[in-house]
C-alpha cells in the first residue's frame, strides 16, 4: 500500500512508470504527425501536378500574392517556434512563470499570423480573386486556369490556418494549467507534445511560403 501512495498524481493507472507514459505520448504524437504529413502531402502533390501542367497560370497567379506580408508572416512563425521551444525548455525546468510567459508570447505571434492571413484573404475577396462565379483575373496569364492556383492557395493556407486556430485554443488550455502549477521538472509532457505539433505547423508554412509566393513568380511583381 505504501508504494501506491508514492505513485505520482500525473501517472495514469495503465502505465507502470512516468517514463513509459512519456514514451507512449511521444509515439502517439509522432504517429499523429505522420498522418498530418500524408494529409498535407496530397495537397502538395496536387500543387506540383497542376503547376507542371499550367506553369504560366501558376506563375502569374502567384504574382498576385502579397510577398511582403507572406515574408513577414514567415518571420512571425519562426519567432513563434523559438518562443515555443523556450516554453518547452521552461516546462522541463518546472519554471511556471516562464512557461506562461513564453506560451503567451507564442499565442501573440500565432494571433498575429492569423490576423495577417485574414487581411490577405480579405484582399483577395476585394479583388475578386476567390475561385467562383465572381472570379476575375484578367491580367493573369492563362486566366482560365488561374483559379486552380487560387483554389490550392486557399485550400493549403486555409488548412494550415485551421491547425493554427486549434493550436491557439490548446495554448489557452496549457496556460490555464501552468497557472495552476500543473507542470514540473518531473512532468511536462503536454507542453513538450504540443511543442512538436506547433513546430510541425511552422514547418508546413516554411514549405508553403516558397511554393505559393516565390516559385515561378513573375519578375518585377
């Protein structure tokens, strides 16, 4: 009975040790990320196929994207990866105030990214560059196939933004738990696992930015 009292409160009943629980959490998260890679992989494949089929349409349509805003958002996400890494490091040390500080910083940067993306979407709406009945891109080369680019643009960046929004809600939860002193040097697995998720989302954008904003972009635009 004495050994039962010594069991950590964070250890679930179906695990024999904290290390086993952390290992299982890590395997589960990596398996989840593999499924996410396959999910995004289908969109990347579609992009490459259509880009090879209609290079002129993709190049001119890419020039319609706001390169400075895309570059700024890339910097914002890279910075958010740094603050998230610092949150994971602080959690491993059991420093509750630093965990909260870096999570709030990550939350702010994630919110800034979504705000910029919302502005870009609104701009596309104003210029009738959303595929559909009101689509208008007369200055695009091969305007008949330009909607393919914008369809993939909204699908890929929209899916990415959805992952960011989910991440924002999780950060709120982690901040709440950290405020209660839930994470210690002996147990900070939730913060660490979420860190993997956040870094994955950032890496996806690192691929999206050059594919959508840079590759085959018409010079001077």
